[in-house]
C-alpha cells in the first residue's frame, strides 16, 4: 500500500545530478515548502509540492501520514566504529587529566585497550549489542551507517566483528555496510612490527573477508607509529584487487601522506583530513576521492585544529560528514551534533553540512544512486524533525529533534 507523507513545512530533496556534490552544488538543497512525499514498496514515487504530489495516481488510495516540520533524506553515516565491547572510560579520564593520544597509547589505552574485550566477547552478544546501538542512530534520523572492524586485530576476531555486522542486519532496520579495518594498529603479539603484521593481514585476514563476502570496503590507519603511506597504498591496491573498495584514515594527527596514498589506490573516501595540504586536496579532486570530515571527534578530543572544510570545498572536492562513533575518541551517534560542529568549527554553511551528511555521505559509501536524496526512484529513507526551518538542525545542539524515521518506506522510529 502506498503511503503519503504530507503537511511537510520544508522538504529538502537534494535532487540533482547523480553524482557527489561539490562546490556551490553543496548549497543546493532542493527546498520545497508545503510539501509531500509519496512512497510505495519502499521506493519514492513522487516528492514535491503537496498539491502536485496529491494528484499522483497512487495518492488517492494511499495511507495518509500528516507530519508537519522538516523532512530530509535519512542521514548516511559513512564512518563509524560501532562494534566494540566496552567504552574506554580509562582513556577518557586520562585525557581529561591532560594525557595526549600518544601517552594514552603508551599506557595501554587507545585502540589496543579495546582488543582484549573484543577478543573475549562472543559473536551473538556482539551482534545484539550492535543492534542496540543502531537503535540510537535511528532515533536521530540516521538510516544508513558504515561499520568498521578493527578492534580484534587477529583473523578470528576481525572476522567475528564482520560477522556481527552481518548478523545484526537481521536485528535492526538500520542499513549497515561493513568495512574491514584490520589495519587499524599493530597488536601486542607483533611487538610493534607494522610490516610483519600487515603481511599477516594481507595473507590471512583480507582474503578471508573478501572470499566470504563479509566486507564491502577495506580501510587502513595511515599515521606515524601505525602504517606508512607506502604500506597503505600497497595494501589498499591489494584490497581493491580482491574486490573491496578502498578507504583510508589519513591526516588525522599530522600531515603524513596518507590522503595521497589513498587517492593513488582509488580510495572512495579519505577520512579525517584535519592536516591536509593543497597537494592532498588536489590529489583527492583528481582521483574523485571524497573528503569525509569527522569534527565531533576533534570536539571530543579538545583539539584546536579542525578540518579545513572551506579550502576543501573551494577546491571542488566533495565533502561528507560522519560521526566517527567509537569508544575512545568520539562516543557520539547523533549526526545533528556533527552538523553543529561542522558549522561552528569548520565554517560550513547549514546547507553544505546537511548535504555532506546525506547525499555526499551516500556517495562516500558508493550508494548515492539509491540513497541520500529524495526523488522518484530513490529508496524511501526519510527523517522528520520537529522544526519550522531546516537550519534549526544545525543551530540547536545537545539533543535530537528527530520526530520520525522512515527506512525503505517503513516507519522505524517515532518519538513518543
């Protein structure tokens, strides 16, 4: 049965080219006032002015849902570390007392502190825990999320994390796209030998994840003390050969060359980009790599440095925004806070920020042809907000204004 969502004060469609949005196109929201969206079988049949949509042949017999407020495409969160066993509260206390990222790592914290708990956790409770977290994303208007492994750092544990993503898909309507991030750090048993560990990942973990169809993407943390640009480029090219789309964590803590390494390997996105230089931005533009910015992480870490969004946008590189939800450096699942941080600390406009969290987030996952905008033929992923103006989503922070979330035409969250 068709469903007619009507009475929408402001509808942001982001209808336009079937491609990531860059430059001035990031500010073109496709705003329609007094709007409606008609959905059937999980697909958008019509979207636009209320009177026009009401004339559609399916509208007369459709179930009518009066919504009010603002309607956007469901957020597409293209960078999360949603699978973990325990929060890193010790790290939090150390950071609050002034410890640096490197000092926390040296004390056994950081990525390494999550390994033991993840390795011990069984698959079934891991999947159930992921599904429970997914409900929080849905309640904030996120309808699709990428989920990385990377806290197991062994064959059994990395595959277990990816299988948890697979199993959680049966427990939550949140669409989950898995990424293999076995190259997240060097586990203790390799005694700091990054090349030896990466050889192990390349020989054992990467082929298994690809052969079993457990991951869509492969990612690597390119940073001093982790993996070099040369190692990253070679690893991502091998991942691509096996059928996994490359992504890269790059230029988070310093300018190290990871963005250019990722671009040379055909990375769909380069994530963080806090310390990118002009040559890094040019490499992304030339390779068609999306810059995924994670400003909530910078906020949580108390950093003065935020990604140079204005320079990246001015250079014609599409920008996506994601939460970076993880247990150590960004325990935030609310994309609305990310919008606020992007506007107040990265000098993005509200229009650019919402575009980055919807249509460009979808393209950062290679699914922009079906998600991220509201137009006929697109997946009916919609988020409704108790607001009179879409800019309120960036203006207010600290809570979710989401009143209803729709995934593939089905209401999966409604605020009580």
